[in-house]
C-alpha cells in the first residue's frame, strides 16, 4: 500500500499530471455550463471527446511531446473550441520547446502558430486581429519561450574551479 501511494505522489507523476488536471477540470466545467438540450447534445459529446483526447495527450506528453502536440493541434483545428483548447495547445508547445532541440521546437511553434491563426478562418468565424489572432499568436510564442527557458535553466552548467592564472581547471 505504501509503495503504491509513493508512486501516485512521486515528483514525476506530479510534474506530469499537475498542470493537466486543472485544464481538464476547467474544460469539463465549461462544457457542463454550456451544454444544451436537443441537437446540442451531440455537440456536447464531441466537446467531451475533444477534451478527453487533449487530456490523454497531455498526460503522455513527456514520452512523445511532438506527437501530443500534433494530436492536440489537429483537434484544436477540427473542433472550434478555442476556449477550452487553447490552454492545452500552449502547454504542449511549451513541452516541445522544453524536451526537444531548438529546430524541432521552432518548427513546432511555427506550425502551431499557423494553425492557431487559421482556425477561425477554417470555421468561418469572425476574425479579429487585435482581439483574437495577435493575443493567441503572442501566447504561442510566449509558451515556446517559457519551454525553452525551462530547458536552458533546468540543469545549470557547473564551472570547474579556477586554476592558477584564473583559467578554469581541466576536468
């Protein structure tokens, strides 16, 4: 029993699930508050499925961050649920920037920004550049920047003590 409890409360599990659970809870509450009767019931089912896919992808983002981001971005583009889907997109972009090299992170950020900018156009929504597109693009760039910052500062480089003459000693 104690070993099982230790696994559930391990730092690795908390880092993986900690940011995902509030996003899933927010999405679930939003869906419940905006659920309607009649034909909207089918739409509610698709909202729940989209949220479930994002939650599972985010929980698995440590093993396959690019795959998780790809799955979330596809659902983001298809579902037109910006309110509950933009936060999982941002977390997935930050994870790719944290876990992969700068080239992969830059390509993922660029492709994600393109999808985020194009999503309202794909669904025929009114497009507001100042109120919608620019803040979303800024959020994608900030999420990628935060992920890159975490990657750069996770394990600081330890300098060897200075030898005679002020030069670093050879290891």
